[in-house]
C-alpha cells in the first residue's frame, strides 16, 4: 500500500469521526452506496478525483492535505486552521452559480443565511440554494452579495446589500480598503482593513463609525474576504459627514504611503 493511500484512508476516517458522522452520511454526500464509501476508507476502492475534491470542500481543507498530511497528528491539527483560511496557498474551489447562457451570477447571502454561511460556503448544494442576480459592467472576477446589519459602516445601513469581489490571498488585502470578511466562530463582518498582516499574522479591522473601536483578528481565522465593489440600498437621507469621513480615510492612507516611501 502506498503512503499516499494510507494517509488518505486515515484522514478520511479521522475527519469523519471528528465530525461524528456515519459512513452512510458521507456516502449520501458523494452519491454512492455506504459500502462503496467504506471501501474508500479501507483502501479497497480508489477514490475518484471528483469525490476527493467534494470531500476536501466539505471538510474545508486542501486536497493536498487529504493526500499528503497526517491530519490526526497534533502538529498538523495546530496548523489546520491555516490550511482552510485565506492564508492557504492551496487552490480554492469556489462554488458559483452560472446561468444557462454561461453568465456568472451573483449569489445573495441574506441576513437569514449568514448564520449558515460559514459552514456551507464551500458546499455547492448550499450555494445553489441562494438567490442570485446579475449586474452588468463589473470587471473580471467572482462576486458575491451580502445583506448587512448594524450601523458600523455608514452610510451603509441595516438591510443594505454589499457586493464584493473575491480575494484569493491575504497578501491581496489592501490597507484602507473595505471588505466583507468571513471569520471563523464570528461570522460575516463588513469592516475596513487599516493594517496589513504583521509578523504575528494579525489584521486590524475598524469601523467607519467612530463609536466602534478597532480590533484585531488572526488571519488564520479569516476564511474568506470580498473586496467592497458596490452596494444596493435606499437610504432615507444621505449624510454628507460620512462621505467626507470616507474621503479623509482615503487621504490619510495616501499620506501614509507617501511617508513610508520617503522614509
């Protein structure tokens, strides 16, 4: 038996038992019989690539982790958070909705769907159930829309729909930019990144509403990030103070870049 096959068997069993799932439940996910799935775990049948990808998405890890790492080892478990975060260099397969004419649609994550998004965001079945729409004149990229709540990012208000462009890597996050960020154990937030990754792989997030204090999050807990592109909303009134505040943020960011370059 090859080392890769032995690791795959061990990892499949470890991950299934960690989630307290029966073999029949995984078989249903893959569309195979329970005995066929059991053969994947005991090495009697070869796991097809498509099924490998499905399981990697379900467990929110890279396919190479399933094949090449002993996930039950304490050292690997401590690094597993990085493997499914925005820090991972693995190719991430992002489920998207495509119309009959092959036009990519924008899925809408409503306020009611946000609670389940952290769990279902990499499952095609979850994404396919989301409502979707199309917007013209967007640049190349993958987009998703999120209904926000709260008043931390004026002039956006509760019920506004924020449209974001998918960020592939943590290094692509720009200081001063606004992002929809999916955080492990916290959910979806809409914040401004005011500091790039430091040596401890921490991000500083801030609200545009000065009543809310900035806070830090570990980049290993950032599962997805979507760069703010547009919004849909119907405000009662447009507060000019917040428009000026946004301009000041942009000016301060430019001054910081200039100061850094001079020094």
